[in-house]
């Protein structure tokens, strides 16, 4: 059962593909509509929409982005897009809001919210770096995906590498330059039995970096 | 739509249509008759190319009929698409972002606008003079000096090839040739036809007879046999079309020769840039052909030379 897409969704996906000229490569992972968490490097405001537009439409309609509440609740347009069009799961940014002692509880509600957003057969897009980097290196991952994997151990985590988006719209710029982008999806990961948090997060980060071409 | 009543233009379109029908029919027959997997693969690529030719010819014919504005918009878009393929390959840095924005959204549209308002004097110097001083200045203002000269030079080169050179093709429409007013669309068609026919014929002759490679490290598919066969046959084709041009038979042959030679040079140079960047094609937009820049690299070199030869000899 696929949720019906907002009429704007198709148009936005088309515009995003046009601006980014995105070339999509599925390497060692077929584009299938079953439940997954797509995770990628983060260097531009366009990352999410380009990754989302790169998914085939039947996957896209059941895939929701995980995005920062402080950014997407500002203004009039962003809350509308986040709520109605992308059906984003909005979360508080990073671990830094949690005071000592509250961290565990805050973490639990975050994971609960992600599980709720996943639902029965939905998928998620996450950027585990938590914030945009320069695009030259992939930063260290926050622990959200590990906790999600702990709660749902059979969940597939699909790495994706977004190339050139930092050049199309770098951090701090408002106007995009229409260079050609590439999205590469790689073989999925699962949490191994007894795997530590650090090992899983490093393996996930290495999986994203391995999809880099140069 | 006055142009649609020009019988010569309709004859030219008819000729292209005939060539496409023959190519499609021949391709279909050959693909069915192909024995080995290897020849089947070659023919499948060939037929994909022919299908793309149908689309490209239809788009070009329609814009040509729609008048100067249509052609300017089409070539302007081609410039932008070519430039995005070119700039994607460059090692540009964060500090080049605003310069690139100027290149895409201000300098390129302005170049085509200047043709639209017939301002030849400014059109001819916008990129070689003004962009030439603007680009390094804007990059310097951004403050990043790492590989400064390389970045400035590569961006300027891209503007020259993708925008400046290519814009000389639709600029033919504003050449005031006495006795040929209102008919310059046929001159643009002549350029594109001879140039692209030269590409195709070099490919065909090369596939049939190609032995000795011209520059194997740059472009392994370019052979002397393909080059000579293509240049001679495309020159003959151009000469045969002399009646639709303001040229005599001999002049049409000489100008066609210039177009084919420049087209060859364009293909060679743009291949060398691809090898340097470590890619096979500039893009994936046109099935069987690669990117836009892979298809128009020859026009980029042929158009400005053809434009200035015609301007020197035929515009008083």
C-alpha cells in the first residue's frame, strides 16, 4: 500500500533532476521498494531533495526524509513542503541539546519518532553527519542510525554518496550553479550481532566513502 | 513563418529527412542480419545514434522555422548544457562559485541577447575582452589563490568554447549579406549540415576503411582514412549545396573544406580535454552520442571561423 503522493512532489522531483542533471548509479544494490534507511554524506541544502528525486517514483512515495526541525519550521513555505510534500520526520538537531542525564530520554524519543516515521513498510533518508560539511571529507557519524538499528535489527541501511552537490550549492551560498551531480547507491549494511556503536558507525561511514569515485 | 515558404529550405529539410529514412532502414536491416555479438553491439549503438539524430534534426528544423529568436534560444540552451558538462569536469573550488554563476546566468544570456539586438561590436568582444578581465578579478575577490591561474584560465576557456564560439552559429542570422537578406537561416543550416555530415562521414569512412590512427593517445577512433574520406565527401556535399548559399560553387567548396577541417580540430581538442580529465564522454544526455559537448565540439570550432570568413568576403 503506497501513500498517495502530493501533486507538487512529482514536479519538485523533476525540477531537482533538471537542476542537478543527476546521474543515478545503483552499485551492488537493486532499487527495491522494501523498507530501508538511505544514508548519505551531507554538504548542501539540495542533498535531500536530489537524493529523494533520484529514487524511482514507487520508492520515492514511501520514503520520508529525516530533517532538522529548527530549519524546516521557519517561514511559511518550508513547513508546508516538509509537512505535506516531503512528509518529513522533523527532529531536534544533534546531541548537543541534551543536558547530561536527559540524553538517554531525549535519544529514546528521537528513535521512537524515527520508528514511527518508518511505519510498516516506509523508508527513511538520513544524513548521519548531522550538519553540512565542505564536501571535501565525510564527517563522523552521529549515533542515531546505530540506535535505530538496535531497535530494529533486520533493517537495511543503504549507503549513498552525493557527488558535486557541494559545488552546485555550497554551504553559505544562495544561488545554485547547474553542474552535473551523481548519486551512487551501494550495497546495504545491517547491524551485526554484538557489534559496538563505534564499529557500526565507522563501517557505515566507510561504506559511504567507498562510493566516491575520485 | 515566412521561411516555411522558401522552397530551398524545404528541399534541404527534405534531403535530411530522406537521409534519416535511409539510415534508419539500413540500420534496421543490418542489425537483423548481424552475425556476431560484437557487430550487433556496434549496430545497436549506430541505431541509437540514428534515433537521436531524428530528435536533434526535428528540434533544429522547428527552431530554424520559428525565426531568429527560436535559434538564439536553442543555441543559448546548448551553450548552457555544454558549459555544465565542461565545468563539471573542472577542479573548481568553493571560491569560484560566484564566478561560475556569472558565467552561466549573466555572461551567456547576455552574449545571445547581443546577437538578438544586432550589436555586433559588443558581441564580438564581450567574452574575449570583458569576461577575460572579469573572471580572474572575481576569483581574486573571492580570496582563494590556490591554483589561481589554472582555475581562471579553465573557466575562461569554457566560456570561449561553449558560449563565445558556439554563439557564432546563430550569429550568422544577423550577417547583412547584400542580396541575401532574410535568407540567412539557410546559411546556419549549411554550416550545421556540412559540419555534422563531416562528423558522420568521418565515422562511416573510419569504420569501413580505418587503418592508420591519427592521434591514438587522444582519440583512438580517428584514422587518416576516416578523416580524408569524411573531409572530401562532406566538402563535396557542401559544394553541391552552393545554390542555397550566397557563394559560388568553388567558394562553397572552399568554405565547406574550412568547416570540415575546423570541425576535425574541434573534435580533437575536446577529446584531448576529456582524456586529460579521465572521462570518455562529457555527459549522458544523448543516447549513443554521449553529452551535448560530444556532439557539438566540431561546431564550436567551425562556427567562428566560418562566420568570419563569410563576414570578411561577403559583407561589405
